C-alpha cells in the first residue's frame, strides 16, 4: 500500500487551523482537517490506526484523506460540481419521442419493442445522452404504454408523408379555432363491446364466484359524439355500425343538439360508412340535401386516429365503467346512460395542446424536404 507523507507549509497550516474553528463539530470537513493537521511530518505524524481510534473512523478514511491532499492540496475542500444522472433530465419532450417510437415498427423485423431497443434508439436520435432501461420502463408505466402487448392500434408513418401531414394539419387547424355555436366541432367515433355471459354461483362459505367459462352473446356498437370545446357528449349503444346506423345517429344529433347550428364540422375516421353520400341512400333527396348542406367532415389521416378526440372519451369511459363484462345490450346501455348524464351535468371542455406549430417540430421528419 502506498504511504502518503504530508509536509504542510506555514500558510496551509494557518488556513487549516482557521477552518478548524469555522466548521461545526462532527462535520466531514472538520474531520478531514484534523486528519491533515495530525499527519504533518514536520510536527509529528500520528499513525493512521491511532487517528482512526481517536476520531472514530476507519484507517481507510485516514489514508484516503492523506492521498487526496497529496493529489489536490487545499482544493480538496472546494465545492465539487455534482454529476447529475441523465435520467433526471427526462422531460415531456423525451416522453413524446418515446411515444412516437412505439408508434413505429421495431427494427430488424422484431415482433415488438424491447426496453433496451427503446433506450438505444433514444440515444441514437440524440434525444438524451444516456437513459437506462429502468427509466424507460418507468416512462412506459407513467404513460400507460404497453409495447409488450404488441403493435399499437395507430402508427405514425416512419417516413416523409405529404398526405399524412396535410390531413393532420387540417384537423389541428380545426382544433385551434375558438368555440363558435354556429359552427361547432364534433368528434365522432365507434367502438365494439362484446357481450359475455358468465355463469355465477355461490360457494359453501357464502361467497359469490364467477365461472371462467362464458357464453358469447354477440357484440354491440358504441357511438360517441364529443363536442370538445363545450364539454358535451352523446353516447348510444347500437346493434351494428352499418352506414344506416351511422346516418341515423348523425341525423338525430343534427335535428336535436345541433339544430341551431349553421354548419357542423365533424371529425371522424375515414371509414366507408362515414360518407355524406350515404344520406342520399337513406333519405329522400331534398331531406338528404338539407343535412349535407349543414355538414362538413374532416378526416384524420390514415394511422392518425389518435387525432380524433372522441377516442379520449372512449378511453375514459372504458376505464371508469366498461372495464367489466356485460351479458346484454340493455345492461351496457344503462351504465353508459348514467355515465353520460353524470358527465354532461358537469361540462368540462377539452383543451387540445398539440398545435400545428408543435407538429412541424416534433414530427418534422414526416414533412417532405423541398
């Protein structure tokens, strides 16, 4: 083991003695000063074992302080710049990049993203200097992202796509406009719900149980129309999602909630049933024309259904009341109706934060280079 010998100058000893009066008892710096003052070869060096016993420390600490003084001098007492972990610098921008990555296909034809792949990709894109797989897992849990369950339902294109950005900006421009009762914005979406009939029984101890086997009773279709700037929503449970069902749902809203509006701007997915022409297939021409003149449909781009705020409504609805099984359409309708009335009794507008200017920065790779 290397033996470090200290030879303090008069100035160094005077400085250390002055600091000795300054620092509080039992502080680490006072302990280091006492070690140095008692390690000076010129005034009688005390053995490390003896110093350790007097100060209540181990001999390694004594040798470490002596070595540090020999290498740094009095600079060892200067405040050090603490090294911060890059994991602590994670912000919303990193979370946004992580979400975008999960919307893309994994590299090398992997079936799904893995934590190490996500961490390495964030570093390659220079989003962060370093990020651990543990931090990636925390971000996934925080944002309720589950790549291990397979590809997400919506995928942002990985390459330049003029059609995507064109339709995306049309939707974002509509969301940025202030509320206008004459030209309301209504987001519409549909979602299926399976009807499962489980056999229930009571155990000998009186506790109710449900069998793991079930009988499938079909599927019902939930229709939601959400007016984000007003906070209002309409929900119905239908037997199917055919064009006729869609036409009747939209027409009913046009005749009731939006009857005073000059034109309703609808945001909905670009499905074959979501066509204005379907009104002419189910109404007389003069009636269909009256509806069509008061409608404008804005379609999100392909793989851009996340731009439809009605999906947020379905997400909340599912987590709060539809996260269990139902055996009949009537049971679903009753639960949905209660939830809808409760939400409409306390209207809360949606504040869409993702603007066109944000898209041109965060999704710049999608914009063609000219």
